[in-house]
C-alpha cells in the first residue's frame, strides 16, 4: 500500500487551502490488483458524500454506492477508459445522498500520474454543480415554454388572419356589385367602405406575412415570371391609388429588360406593393416612380436595381435609422395615413430573403427613394431546357 503524501510544516498553508476550498480534493490510487482506494480526502467530503474523510479512506465503495443507478454505467465506462489509457478522468452525473436520499449533481475531474508498474495516483476534484444544473434545467424549461408559446401565437395569428380575410373579400366583392347601380352619394359612401375594407385587408396581410416570416415559414419558390405581366398588374393596382392623391405614376424601364425571369413573383410583387403603397400614401400632387435598371447581364445572369422613388413628405435623418424596425411609424407620417408600422419591416425581411438589402435615402419635404439590387435568372431558351431537365430528374 502506498502511503499518503505527508504534509510537512511548510505544507501547512497548502493544507489549510485544500481543507477550506468548497470542492472535494482527493488523492486516489489504482493498481493492477485493485479498483483503488483513497489516500487523501478533504473536509468537503462531508457536504458531497455525507461521510467523514476517514470513512472514505477506509471504504472507497461509499463513492460507488452513492452514484445514481442510471449514471453508474457511464461512470464505470469512463473510469475504466481513463485507467486503461492513463488519461484525465472527467465525469458529470448524479449522486444520491446517504442521509436524505436527495439528488445531487457533481462534476468529477482527476489527473493521473504514473507511479510504477501499473500503479497510478489520481489527483482529483469533486465539484457540487447542483445549483448550476437546477438553473440550466429551469432555463431549458423556460426556453421550451417560450418556444411553445411563440409557436401557438404564430398559429393563432395565421388562422385568425386567414379567417378574417375571407369575409373582407366578401365585403369588397359586394361593394363592387352595389357600386354598379348606386347614386352618386351612395357611390361616395361605398368608396369609403371599400377604402376601409382595403385597409383592413392589407393590415391582415401584413400580420400574416409577419407571422410567416417570424416562424421561418416564408421560403423562396422560384418559377417562370413574365416581367411585363407583373408590371402590368402593379400598374393597374397602383394607378388608382396614385389618382386618389393626384400623383403621377411613372414606370421607368430599361430598354434591355428581358421578358421572362425565373424568380419568386409573389415575393417581388409583395415588396413592390408595399413600397408603392407607401410612396402613394406619403405623396400628394407629386410623382411616384418605379425604376428598373440593368446593372449587368452575363448570359442568363441579370443584376437588376429596382427603385421606388417619390416626391412626398420625406423622412427625417434620425427616423431613417429606425424606419425598418417593426411597429415603427415616424415623423410626419405618424397616424395621419393609417397603417401599422409593419410594412417596411416586412419589406426589408422579404428583400433579405431574396439575398439583397433594402436601401433608403430621403430628404424631409422633398421625397424618398427605396432601392435594392437583385441577382436574377433570365429564362433564355437554353435555361428553360436546363430547368426542365433538372425538374425531370428531381
Ligand atoms: P405603415 O404601415 O405605418 O406605413 P411602414 O413600416 O410601411 O408602416 O412605414 C413606417 C413609417 O415609415 C411610416 O409610418 C412612415 O412614417 C414612414 N414611411 C414609409 N415610407 C415612406 C415614404 N415613402 N415617404 C415618407 N415616409 C415613409
């Protein structure tokens, strides 16, 4: 049997230190003949193993017996592995108190030092990590609860938005029908009704997009898109809105723009609808321009800059910093024109989704310019063939 390392008088300071640290410090010996025994155990063993140091020195089995049965296999495997390879032993697991059968989490670390022919001294520390583990499991529980609640909220929003859109569609349809035979005065009221229903519709659409973006459900679905058809329907929708505020709606398009692109039409339309809506909303007796510029074109790769420019009320320099935050309405635009402050936050996220960045420049009283650049695929004959083959083999 190897004697414990004696602590001489110069070692008193060290002894004091070892006896007073809250972690259990020990020296353990393993030999080819025995699974091991303690030669030194610090005072902290009373707190960790509910045993006196002398008890552990006389009977190392106390340690083995205190390990939670479900964690014993893991402990044994790691212990044998550390002995076989003479490598640092690290284990984390549960102990059951000898006194009151309460659970305790500990982390055990031991450094091996070879003595002779298979005899190894282990210098180790046992750290009570119960409070860390409690906090960790509380945090995990809180995280899972928050995730469940966020998911339930998203689902609720999505269902509600969907269910509200259906009756709004009915109101809009009926208003159009009634408009046909209405007197001028009735038409004025119906126009107001339609305007309110349209606002409600875009509010609900925003909430739906917002919840989809937040839950990561919004993904890019590229397909063939006819640029002229997409621009045509944008014009049809927004020239009415432009007329209401006596704005001139201008589409400035490069001559060289291709007709067919391979992209997500719905997302591009949503981005442009939001930007054109805002431009018309915050401009009166002015101009709203949608500009499409080709920045470069190499075979089927097209780089396009898309800008929505208006000559409206503009946005102050300070407000430009926060304009893309959700629920943010700023400056002169606040509450005068309705809205939720969600539109630009959604637009920015949609532009991000398309792999680009939404830029804004604006001067109060002069107008604003929102722009972004897109790398798009032009649908040339050869590109079309390539896609068809890819789809077939998918
Ligand atoms: P909202 O639904 O309130 O319009 P947005 O997120 O689309 O929300 O816009 C946030 C705010 O940014 C608006 O309330 C307005 O103050 C300002 N804003 C957005 N676009 C323009 C614009 N083209 N001209 C002036 N102000 C704008």
